[in-house]
C-alpha cells in the first residue's frame, strides 16, 4: 500500500467523510475511492489536487512527501 493510499484513508476518516461522499464530489462511483485506498488505482493530477483541497491538506501531505532539510 502506498503512502497516498494510507494517507487518503487517514485524512478522509479525520474529516468524517465517506468514500461515497468523496466519490460523488468527483463524479465517480464509490469503488473508485476504495480502489485508491487499496492501492489498485491512482487519481489523475487534477483529482489529486481536488482531493487535497477537499481534505484540507497539501498534495505533498496527501502523497506522503516529507519536506527536505538542508
């Protein structure tokens, strides 16, 4: 399971959103979000940005990119 999959599920639950709610917002069937969370599929860049906004996180946070330190 990718960082994205784990993070999507974690942030979705923190916001108390169902897979169905997110899927409807993106005009998808609910299985699309289940497939993202299981790592079977990944969203397009546009949908990734929309998901991050919806969950009130950055795209970096959603995909699990840690900030670099110098």
